[in-house]
C-alpha cells in the first residue's frame, strides 16, 4: 500500500488476516486501519496502535432505516416484476 494509506474494511471480518494486519501495522508506522467489523484482537490493536486503528462495535452496512427501506422496496419491486413479466434475474434457487 502507498505511504500514509488507510485500509478500510466494510466487508466481512474474514477478508482481513488479523495477524498479518498486526505485522503490517508494526512494520509500517504510516498505515491505518478502519473497519465496521470488530476484530477479535481489537483491544490489543488499540493498545499497540492507538488512533491508527478504529472499529465500530458491530457491522453497520445495512443497519440504517434508509438501507432497510431501500432493501424492502427493491425486494417488493422484484416480486412484482416476477409476477408481471416472469423475470427471474434475481432468483437464487434454480
């Protein structure tokens, strides 16, 4: 990563190798890490790296009222489209 980079994880905990991340943060004083998925070793990371590491207590991706409303509307539109036109574009079980 370039000098002064900040790794942002808004996906899943599993996409980050936490041991590798700790090693990278130790070797590169310019790196930062921000996530909305609490690492297993967050207390240790905060103690070692202070403000260079930040995590929210839980996954926030779709936990807003707007995101939930939008997801509901999208699902409803897909259901209506299926009954109106037979569109199976978003079918998961085939």
